[in-house]
C-alpha cells in the first residue's frame, strides 16, 4: 500500500469568520520504510475562473523530518492559524476565491505526497447570473 | 507663489463674482487670441523668410546677407564732421568683389573712430589680399566686413513661440478650471483644515489584504458631506490630450503649408508634397473640430460630483449621498446606480484577454427629466445603501471585484457616463 | 444536430478525481487553471504522436517552428514538449514573447548561456522584429542548440515541424477530459455549437463552455 497523507480540519464547521483560529490536523500512513525528508503545511487562497490564477499564502510552515516524524507516527500533527479579515471566499461568475490548507510531504525516496482541504472564509452568497 | 494671469476670472474672497461661464469663456478667448497671434505671426514670418519678402526682408535684412570674397585694392580715411567730442575719421577700404566688376568702398568701423584707431583698423586689411565680406541681397551699399548677427530674429521667434505656448496652456488651464469647479476647490481648502480625515480612514492594506487601497476615497472633502468621491476617468484629461494632439498636428500642417505655398510661389511646387499636405491639413482640421466638440461637450455637460456622509462602506450599511451635476444646458435624464463588476485577465501566447462581468446593478436614481436650470447645478440627495451579503472589493494581479457608482445622463443631444469607483469592505469588519 | 446528444462523460479521466475529494465540488472544469497549457495535453491527429514529432525535429536538425492560428494549441504543444524534455533533464531555455513586458530583453540576456546542450523554446516568435529573429537564429546556429519556436504565421528560413489546427474532434476530447464523469451539464451539441460560434478557436470555445457551465449549474 502506498504512503498516504490526510489533512483534516479540527472541529470543522461550514463557514469560518475572519479572525477565527482554524486548526488543521494531518496524518501520514503506510510509510513502510519510507523516510520523511520534509513536510510543508500552508494555508492559502487562490483565484479561479476565466482569469489567470492568483495565489497568496497566508500561513506557511516547513519542517524537517525530526520535527514531525515522531508526532506523525504517534497520531496526528497539528498546525493552526488566525484567519485574516479578507479576502472572503467567493464564488462569482468569472472570479472565484477559494481558501484551502495544503500539506506536502517529501519522502527520502524522492516521492511527494500532498493533500488539500478547502474551507470557507465568510458567508458571501453566490451572485446570480445577470443578463445585460 | 506667483499667481497665474487671470484677466477675466474675478475673485472676491474665496469665491468668484459674476458669471463663471462668461469669465471662463473670456479667459479662453484671451488665451486663444495669444495662441492665434503667435501662430499666425510665426507663419507669416517664416513664409516671408522663405520668399524673401516683407516683413522679414524689411525688419530682418541680416537674414538675407550674401557671403562673398573680394580683393582689397585701396584704403582711405574719410574725414567726417561729427558732433563735438566724437571720433572724426571713417576708415574705408576699396574692394574688388569676385561677383562685381566695379570695386566698392566698404566701411570697416561704424560709425567712426579716432585717427589712431582708424590706422589700426586699416592695418587689418592689406592691399592685394582676399577677405570675406557680407552684403545685402541686391544692395551693395549695405556691405560689411563682419558676419551679420541674427539675434533679433531669434528673439522674435522665441517670443512668438512663447505666445503660442502661453496661449495653448492658458486655454488648457481654463478648461481644467471649468471642469473642476473652483468654488469647490476653494471650499475644499477651507474645510480640509476643519475635518479630521484620519478619524475615518484607519483601513490599511495590511488590515485587509487584497482589498484595494482606499486612500483616494477620503483625501477630498466635500462641501455638504464629509467626502467627495474620486472620478474614474476625468473628461478633462481626454480634452487635454485632444488639445495637445490638435496643437501638434496643426503646427505640423502649418509648416507643410508654408513649405508648399513657398514652393509654388517660387515656381518650384511639388505636387506630391502638396497632396500629402492636403491630408495633413484635413487631419489638423478634424483635430481642431474634435477639440471644439469636446470643449463644448465638457462645458455643456459640466462637472459631476458625488459626496458621501461617511466612510468606509460596509455591506448592509446606509449612507447619505449628494449627487451634483453642473450643466449649462437642460438635462434630458439622469440615472445613478450602484454596480459591482468582476474582472478577469487571462494571458496566453499573444493574447491578453480581459473580461468584465456585471454581477450586480442597483438603481439609486432614475429621473426621466431632471429639471435643472441653465447655469445652475442639479442636486439630488438620497440614501445610498450597500446591499447585504455581498462580496467586498477585491484586487489581485489578474482578478478583481470592483464596486462603483455610475452616473448616466443626457444633456442636449449628448449622452454621458461618469464612473466613481468605491471600496466596499468585508461585512464582518463592522 | 441531434437534440438528445449523449453526455460527454463516457470516457473516464484522471482530472475528474480532483472533484471527488479535496477540491471544491462546485469548481468549473473550464476554469483557466484546468485548461491552461500544461494542464491538458495536446491531442494529435491519428497519424501523429509525440515520438514522431521528436523524430521529425531531429531530422530537421533541432531548429524548427510550430505554426498555427490563435487558440489552435501551439502553446499547449510547446508545454507538452517542454515537459518531455524536462523529464529527460534536458536544459531548457523557455520564453514567451510579449509586447508589453521585458520578455525580449530577458530572451537576449539568456541567449548568452546557450550551448549544444540547450533546448531553446520561444512562444510567439513572430512578435519579434525581423532583425531580432535573424540574430537569435544566428546565435542558435552558432551555439548549436536546439531551437523550437511557435508562430502564428510561417516564418522564412525556419522549417515547419508541425501545423496546429483546432478541430471539433480535438475539442470533444479536451472537454471529455475536463468534465467530471457524472456531469451532464454540457452535451456534444453544446460543444459543437460553441466551437462554430467561436470561429473554430479551441481556446475561445473553452471560455464559452465555462460560461455555459456556470449558467447551467446555478
């Protein structure tokens, strides 16, 4: 079985408010002899739609094997961040803003595991399609 | 600070007296007169220089001096009868010019010198040697041994160019003044000291990442309410661009006309150049027409301004708003709406593709016949309510969400639209 | 055209997995992040593939051009080739020429490092001036590097490696790849109609389908 990394939100709820602290938890399973070189955890937003993608990282942490491997094997590693006041999640017609947390695990074999967990910041409803 | 010359724009305290339109028109005419005076005089002088006719030939004979060489064949000191105390000798040399069969006497000191000085001057011209001389075209009586200076001509040209520049910039400035209501500017200067601007603008890019900078929203105080909103694209700038284009193109056309007309009058006319000149003149005429159209458009429609009671904008919050539309003509209709646009830019290969999609549009004012009197501004005060549960303003390198107030109207036969971008902050920041 | 066209989800695709977990389920599959060059492969005609293209490039001595209209897949094909060369650890010097930035200056600055190991890849080469094009070709010849360019029109003195053409069949294949397996919002007739409306420009067709998808799912 291949190594797997999973990332979840602790005490997940539908929408997060600006200023709220969000906690993430990740586990690495089925390493089967693979060593961990480094782990990167990030919380970011990116745009999608009809324009080029813009991306801004709100939180970033990179740790070596020594900082994560013990915890990861025992149970789950956690990281947390206080969410900013903007931009709020948005699902527009041609511009969308998505918030997510990403975890990347770099194995000594050269392989890379990653997982992404989306979440909503704020409660902005979708705009309705407007005919001109 | 040096004040700009304003012959018609009378001021009494911080406000102007009389009709501002007439004042502006008078100023525009004055500066236009300077511009035309400079332009026409320049054309006349340059043309006459080329043709060798009046007025250049009369006032700037030095421009038409011819350089010749000649051999000195004799010298003399002519006694003259000067006023008491003045030098009494005029040194002269007899020169055989290569272009003339008969030798001519040339004065080498003007008007006259002492005897010793005359000997010294004559010593500079040895008999039998060739020297260079300058004489007026077709008139050997005006011959001299030094090259004529042309500083007078240069001075006149510089003066005329100055007139053109002063005239053009004066017209442009008058137009700018017309578009930005000097009363309001004076009031702004007065109120700026009274208002605590810092109190309402503690929103920064650091506090609200990706929300556009809102400094422009609050740096202009209003007269009735706290802030006057900035306009997206001032029509004055477009007018100035048209004015510069027109001036440059007209100047080029004038030079072409001068060259072509001069050529034809000399019998050396070039038809191809003539055809090109016609095209240049046509374009110059169009640019002048367009400039006056825009001028009339701007003066006729007048400035639009929006003032708001407080800031920043939050979804669900209400504000007082004052729309002012200055117009010298009757307003056919006037609309004010709050709109939200999404904008996305996509670059791939050679394509840069920007798409704008309107996701919200709320009418605030819709008047079929906005009754405004000529020469007085139309004013409308109302409530501006930012809708609840809407996305805040957002900007990233390739994507943005833009809120704006849009004024649509029609004055006479001219429809117009003026856009006032606003910044809406996230709802939870109240 | 048939009113009851079959859905375009008959073929499974690897991208669709992205919608099943991790991603926001409501993502529009025609968003630019899913359609930009490099995220979807170039679809060759029946007799062509990447290997035959690379063989032909070798036959041409490493210098060649890819020619095609806007939105026909030139950049996508270049991205596919670059990805292949990168997997072989080949030294790549890739440039996208734009009129509005300093890409030309960067290109000439980078040309100082070209050598026989370098594969130069330039998109929108026709935006350069005649003189600049001649200089770069001369540099490439002197340094003996691979020199592959993409252009909207055929340029003199450079052999044509491939002509990209946007076809309806190719567009079907791209859409099949992009759409989630269970999605029935976009039908074949929609793709065909959009392709015609967009003057057979594949990129514009995908933008049109984005709007269609967005409208129908709301």
